[in-house]
């Protein structure tokens, strides 16, 4: 990789540092895609001992790159994302990766295919953590920022992504408990 290609690629994905998501931070600022991706990448590092049969380094790589397409498309919240949006994002990822050296393009393309298929433990863990990080961030936001549908989403989102592992199911139960507590406190 030439230094120019290195800088240009980082500049392109650097947009994620200020591409906002629909979620709010506790300080009242909008969360960025990079905020989400950073904490998501930390999560598997903390869980390495709990998932000894999972290639945690691969999961970390998945977490870091999972939203690359949003550097081009912007963030579209999961509840609004359609098949058409998914297709546009896949094409954006393909275009973005085509700017990398062949070996990195192939590696990242393979990772994205594995992530999309959701068949390996690594892909399943990445996706479960992706959903759980979003719920944790949601719970950290002031409840006044919640949209009406998010009250139900806080109780249902990601349930299907954790079913394959007991530790993840218990994590989701804790997160949902935090959501219920937040909603009950808002009623008082």
C-alpha cells in the first residue's frame, strides 16, 4: 500500500468520526458511527475468556469494519433500513474496498461475506454484540430522546442474535432490565 493510498483510505473512512447515528450520547450529543464502532470493537476484547472457542481477533476486525459502507451512505437506522438500502451499502463497501491492495481487499471482502452469512461463531458474536452495544447506548441516552417505537425495541431488539449462547442471553436480560428500569423511572 502506498502512503497516498493509505492516507486516502483513512480520509474516506474517517468520515465515520462525524457521521451521526440516530442515538444520543449521555452528554446530549449525537453518537457517531465511530463512537459505536470503537466500543463495539472493545466488547469482544473483554469477552475473550468467556468465548474461548471463538477467534476474538477476527471478531474485533469484524467490529471495526462492519460499518465501513456508512462512510459513503451515511447511517440508516435499523428500523428504517430496507433491502434496497442494504444493496446500496454492499455496493458502497465493494467500491471502498476496491481502493485497497488486492490482499486487503480480499481479506475484508471475505470478512464481510462471513458477517453477512452469520454462520460462524465469530460472525454471530460480532452481530450479537453489535445489537447489544446499540441497546446499551440507547439506555445511556436521556429517555426524552427515545422515539415512540424505541420503547418496544428496547425490549425486543437483538433477541434472535443472542439465542445461540447463554452468556449473551444473560447479557441481553441485563440490558432489557436496565431498559425497563429506565422506562419505569420516566413514568414516576
